[in-house]
């Protein structure tokens, strides 16, 4: 890199700061993209209903005489 060796010292020091700033901006962009992908993925699986999990949850309520976490029934697709 003959070009870099001929630069003045102030530009070399400035280039370190610029490389750090570019790295930070790329880190923010990657994290923002990952967060958006996770939001979309969680939105898709939020309303998936697994009947076997509902039955096993009710087993604990009936056999162990536990109170359900909410007194009102869960909304179903028909009631919404």
C-alpha cells in the first residue's frame, strides 16, 4: 500500500475513526434487519394453535385443581 504510506498522519488517524464508524453503522444495520425478520416470524407464529398443548394445559387445571391464569375463556377464531 504505497498510497497509505504517503498519507499524512492526521489522515491516517482520521481513517481509523472512519473505519470504526462504518463498522458501527454496519452493526446497527445488521441488528435492525435481524429484528425486523424476527418480528415478521413471530407475527406469523403468534396465532398458531396446537390443540394437544391446550389439552395438556387443561389436564393440569382439572387433575391438579389449579386455577387457570385468566378467568375468561380464551378467544377462538370463531369468536373474534
